[in-house]
């Protein structure tokens, strides 16, 4: 078995209300910073896992992403997997 | 009547439901803890409100992965009636037993008030004018894809709709049924509306009863 590190970046779809980003943007505007026209907050999930191969590790990540890490009604998810440096 | 009430770490309306079912309806109620599968021999199941798993990841997301939910899926496959209230609605959506998802209220606030409701779809005309139930949630804003919404409308699945949409929910959806109408999720809390209320405007009809009568009719089928 090989060791892998993976990341999942979960973003709200553009059409979905994302209140944290909106609050940050409004806070910036209150301080006079009006150049930030959009702020969106997502989630960055780090995972360490074991698998036979890079391909197998990617499949495992895709599986848990679809089952659990993001909800495709409102979010998108981008996954990156790398073999862990020894 | 034998009722199962699923309980997760962070559920906080489970005992309200148990008390309501036992005291008001003399039901035989079993609390079902999330770590164990259960035998699907109850007449009806409830997924209660609260903040399961502290709302971590997404509301209802981690509860939807529980062992007890595997059993609940089996119960759903058998056509047993399943009612999710508030966080229970969110859990049923995350478990894909209901379409769509519930996101933050558009005003970004937790809303706790009596909310006007009307029956629609299969429940059109089921409740009197001025019908209301208490709501208390931060994430009750129902969303789904355009295709799903079209199906919901066509099949009469939007059983309860807000008369004065408090949270931004699509099509004013407060309560939603699955395609076969056996799984129902709703944001309002009928279990909190069984006692006489001090406010005369809402006390006269004990509105929660009308909801439970509709639900128990499902269990009898």
C-alpha cells in the first residue's frame, strides 16, 4: 500500500447564496475598500489515505466526495491527489 | 401504533416528539440511536430536529451517513411513512430520500416565530385559512434543480407552503414529500404546537394536531 495526500476544494455554485463571503465583502466596504466586488468562502478539506495506486486513491476520493464531502445540489468539488513524499 | 424516533448526537427535539407521541397519542415509542441498525418493524418513523453533529460539514450531512440511516432506507424501500422535522428534513435531503437541499435563510438570521402555512399538492385545502406552525431554523431555505422543482409541482409533492415566505425557500416550500408521498420533510415543528398556547391567535385550533392527523393517516395505509 502507498500513502497519498489529497485535497478537496468545495465551492458553492455561483447561483447559491454564500453568506460568509457576502459578510466579508460588506465588512471590507464598511472600511472603505470598495474594490472587492465579490468574496466567496468555500471549504478546503485535507485527507491522508492509503491505496494501491494513484488511480485507486483518486477513485476512493471521488467516492467519498460524492457520498459525503459535497452536495451537488448547491456545491461543486475539485479533488487533487498526490503520492506522499517518503 | 409503534413509532421509531431516530436520535443523533446533537438532536434536541427528540424528546419533544417522544413526549408528544406518548402523551397525546398513546403511541409505543422507541428511540433509535444512530450507531446501531434497527429492525424496521415500526408503523412510522420520525427524524427529529436539532443540530446533529453540530451541523458540521453541512446541516444533516454527517447524520445521513449513520448506521441507523441504512435501516431507515430499508424502511423507506418498504414504503413505511417517514417524517423529518427541521434538522430531520435536512437529514432526509442529505440522505437523498427527498430531493433538494436546505441552505442558509436569505436574511442570514435564525428565524423563530409562528409561520403561516397552506396545504398544497396532495394536501391542498387540508388546513384552515390562517393555519400556522412554529418554525425555528437558520437553514430552511429550500433549493433544488429546475427539473426537480418541475417534478415537485407536477406530482403535488409540495405539501406545505409558507404564506409569507420567511427564509427564501423555492416555491415557498415548507414541507415536501417524496415522489411516492411516503417520506415527508418539513421545517415547521408540529410537535411544539400541541398544547394550548398563551397567544389566543394561535391557541384555538391546536394546530399541530391537524398535521399529526394527516401523518397518522399515512401510517394506517
